C-alpha cells in the first residue's frame, strides 16, 4: 500500500496576530513545519505549537526562512551565504530548545517561502542552508521541491533529501510553483485538491496549470496552514487519500 506524509506550516502567529488554526489542523497532518521566529512566530507561539504537536503525536520540523517578519518571509533577501547560514543555524537552535522543553526534538528542516523557492535555483543560498544544517550537528532530512538545486546539494552532503508536493498550489509545466503574484497560484476547492493528491500518491503525476501532466514523485504533501479553509482542506485530503488506500505517516 502506498504511504505518504501530510505536512502543514504552523506556529506562524505573532503576538496578538493570529495565523491559521494549528491545533485543529494537527488532527489531519503527520508533520508540522514550525516557524522559527524569523518569518513568523514568537517564543510563546513556538512553545505552544510544539506542545500541541507533541500532544497530537505530530512530528516537529523546523520551518526556517529569511529574516523578514514584515514580508512574512516571502521576499528574497540578497544576504551573503555566511549571513544566511548563521540565520538558519540560529533558527534551528531556537526551535530545538523549545521543542525539547515540550518533550520532542527537531526531526527535519523545511525552508519557508522565498527561501524555499530561491534555493530551487540559487547555488550559493542553497549551499548555505545545507551548511547550516550540517553545522547544527545533525543529518536532518530536508524537505524541498523535486528537482531543486538544494535537494541535490543536500544529498551530496549526506543529508536525506525529501521531495515535497503542494496540495493547495498550482504548478508550472516545469514543475515549479506558480508565483503567488499570479491570481491562480492558490487552489481552494477541496474536491479538486483531493483528486489531485490521490493522483499524486497513487500515480506519481500532477496536472500543471496549462493542463499538462508532469511526473512528480513526492514523499510528503503540504497543506498551507494560512490558506483559507486549510483545516477543512487538510481533513478532506487525508480522508480522500485513506479512502484510496494510501497510509498517512511521517517520512521520519
């Protein structure tokens, strides 16, 4: 029987500002990409998110990003590779401390937003992220877009590369994500999204924005926690996959 992980970006609230319903989405996902304070999240939010993940038996991963609270980490920052590596390492250390206090640990790393998309092609920033993970003193798996430069660099460095697909995003024919600047970047219909993810998990293909079918072998599926209707969508995807004979389980 096929097996796949379901992950969601969580811990992205900040102070009095609330983003998503993390506690509710934990009922559907198997892995939690916890914001580390640079694109979103504050210490109390991160600590609470870790505790809730542990209570729900959801695997904790580090959702590291550019130092860009104002832009929610969705803007490219032209920082030096050394600065970026230091920033990523700092975020890993912060989340690890709070995860340990909750009785868990970091089990994988997933870059966020602009950093995630940048290291699909950006050699220097991709290498910086990989070097930061190695400097953390662990061979943590890295969750990335299939075919990305960073995925290849992670594997070359002895890290486990984990290819990821997005339930609620449209794809270009080359397998990259449609830019959020485009009106059709995000999908909102749970029925369509569920059908797409069943196809991905059982056939290894996905339909691009132009209608073409592209191969995509992914070990994990992301449902963004900040997408409107994310909780219902995650539940629909999980139910649909399980009804299709797919087991939901963390890749770790």
